C-alpha cells in the first residue's frame, strides 16, 4: 500500500481501506491478528478496475513539474467547476501529504510524468448536472512517459479516473513518487453503490459528513443514503413545519440541519459524483415527528381509556395526508435527486389495534382484522403523494 493511500485513510474512523478489509482506525485491528496479505500485482487499486495492464516501467512525478490539465479535445474547460475543483483536490492528495524538499525538475526530463490530460468526449459534459442512477462513470486511463491521458464521456467518469490515477502513485525506496506505465479501462459493475448514515439516533456534524463523503469518493461509492430522521430525533429543519425540528430534535439550535446545511452536503457530494438520497421513514419510526406536529400520531388506548402514549402515524385522518403533501412538496425541492426513500419498515400494530377510531376505520374499509391492509392503504397514499411531486421512491 502506498504512503499516499495510508495518509488518506488515517483521518477516518470507519472506512473501507484499499486492502479490502475494514479498518476501524489507525491504531486498531479487526478480529484476530492476521499475517500480512500478499502484495497485490495491481498496487493500491481499489476497487479493482475492469481491465488493468501494468508495466514494470515506471516514471517519476515531481510536484514542481506535474500538472493536471484539460485535454485539447475536451468538451469541458476551465468553466467546469467540478473538474477544476477535482484537479486541485487530487493534486493535493498526491503531493500535499508531506513536506517536499526536492530541487525543481524539468518537466521534459527523461523518465518523468509531467502531465495528466483529462478529456471529456461527449458534447454535454454534465458539469452543471447532478449525478443520477443513469450517470456514465466509465473512463480509460493511459500512462506513458511524460503524458498520461484520462478520457471519459462525462465528468462522473473523469472523477473515478482521477481516483484511480491517484491510487497508482507510490513511493520508491528513496521516498520519491513514481507511477507505472499503465492501460486501464473501467466502468462500475453496479450503478448504485451506497453508504447509509443515520443522523437521528446520533447527530453527525457537517464536517464529519464531509469526511464520510471523501471516504466514499476514495472507494468510488456514489450514493449517500441519508437516514435523516427517526424516533429519536428530527434534525431536519423544515421551512414549512419548523416545529418538527424545534420540538423534535436533540437541540433546536445545535443539532439541526438547515436547508443551507443540506445544500452544502448535496453540493459537496455532487463535486465527488455522489448522489444524496434522503430517507423519511413512516408510518413507524415517527415518535419525534409527533412532538412538533399535533394529531399526526395515533393515540394509544388501554382498555377504553387513553394511556398517554402514541403509536405510528394515524392513517385514518385526512389531515395526515394534507400534512404529508405539503411536507414532501418541500422535500422534493430541497433534495434534487430523483428518488426519496420512504422506509415503511417495522410498523408495530399494537397501538392501531387499541384505538377505537382506527378499528372503526378498518370496518368501514372492509379490512377485517388484517392491519397490514391498513398499512398498505397508508403506504399507497404516500406513494401517490410522492409521485405527485415528480419523485421516484424506494421503500
């Protein structure tokens, strides 16, 4: 493993490092002590590209004589902010992790790699777009003496190719950075490669979310599944229903995500080719919702009396669906991805079964005593609402 990769892995508490085993931190191990793995013939490439040809011939890289530039035939240029930021970021990954004291080197010196040319071949590079389930992440990378060429149809493939290029770099026995002559063709096996974070049970500050996104980019994950609210807290600060976070979060000022915060996360992810798919799980897992929205949850009974507790969202009231229509209209605007995750799991029917109004609703709709039919009734209503705001859904 190269020193470059080690330096990039250490800041993260829990990520997949390029050795392929889970790393819990710089000083910890997973399971029993293991013997060192056999060196990979592909260096630190992770995940392994579809096609890799590596030559024993290697070239030297010097920070004073190397640059990442747009290819002359590229449809993207200096106005493509995603690539401009990626060029800067990957240059820093390659050269900024330790002090450099070597003398300046001529870019045309023999045995040098002086330039990585990045060419986007499609007319629409998608520099201003958001990544999607259909984004093209394919690329080719050829490393030869003096010049390396990275070609991709869209910026998303260029981002993955830049990551691969950075992984090819290693230190030789003298501490100099080198890269082998290479020919790589790559495309993802799976269009959806996701990591889930839960910010309800444990509030995660923005810098930590950004670090998680960096770790995802290092490993070429492309979906951040943001399980943003749950029973424990409601940290999403709704514009339409501010009481949801004011009363349902761990703290209304310090443990919330404003729409500006959400936008920062989405843009940080976009610059790394990562989608942000929010999850708003209902009708269960909604205890925190009820603190800020009156009459949303089902009142529970013990015998013929209210017991002071609440169960899942009340599926029998028109006001429930009026609220959900307004809420998901807002979510459809704040989160630009084509999909919203709607949860729908682990619904406890106990409270519904105790409530006389719910029982009456069950009779009126000929559901009998099958409360899964009531759950399906509610879920279908939510699916219709989400479809009406032009979003796809996952459940």
